[in-house]
C-alpha cells in the first residue's frame, strides 16, 4: 500500500504509515467551477470541492492529493505518479473524458482502482458527452450528483483500500 507523501498543492507532509492515499485529479476548465455556467455545474468552486473532499477523507481515514490541470500531458504525468504514490484515483477528466486515449492508457498502466466522476449528468447532455474513453479503466462511474459524487467516489475507494 502506498503511503502519504504529498498533500493538496503538492507540498510534502508527514505520512501516517498505513493511511491510504487517493489522488483526486481534475481536468480542463474545472478551475472555472462556480464562476460560470452555475445552471450546469452549480455554485461551488473547485476550492469548495477540495474542502468537501478533505473533510470526507478525514472521516474515511484517507489522505488525498487534490489537483487540477488544463493540460492533458500533465494529467498523464500525475496518473503515472499515482502508480507509485497512491492506492486509488478519483478522476474528473473534464472534456478529455470524451477524447483522450492517452488518459485511458495512463489509467490502465497505473493498475489502481479508478473511480470516474462527473458533476453533471453527461447522459442528459450532448451526444458527444455520452462516450467516455476513461470508463474502460474505471471500476465505477458517478455522474449527475454534483460535488457529492467526489465524496461517494472516496467512500468507494475507502471500502476497496
Ligand atoms: O460534468 C462534468 O463534471 C464534466 O466532466 C465537466 C466537463 C465536461 O466537458 C464534461 O463533459 C462533463 C467540463 C468542465 C468545465 O467546467 C466548467 C465550469 C464552469 C464554467 C465553465 C466550465
């Protein structure tokens, strides 16, 4: 089992020997959460979502590394990092969900349980959002429940850890 080496923001922190580590990765434009399109994505900011995840992680005995990037390659790098530093991955890959074989390959190579999360119900939206490449690497998929989806994903990984 991986031990905690980093916390949110990438700063080093002291690991608790048996604390499972979960990487919570967010893709492009999710830094805009709460600032635009509240009718689709709600009013919570990504910082609010991170706070919610940190509170859930404390309750569940997990350590989380919470990150967001607008760059596909950076997300691939973080998934590769998770292979040696994490016990599981929660990912909202944003629009890369529907386009990225690179993220799918990285997730498969990570060999960790993956839960895919979407804030919105992608099946009630445009048809191009109905297909996810990364679902092929996911143990479970949660969509349409807003930020609570992240908490449910952490609960699922805590059960698996
Ligand atoms: O519902 C989700 O969580 C999505 O992953 C969000 C992506 C979208 O491309 C996926 O189809 C579904 C988009 C994230 C963009 O978030 C914004 C938030 C506020 C304002 C603008 C974009």
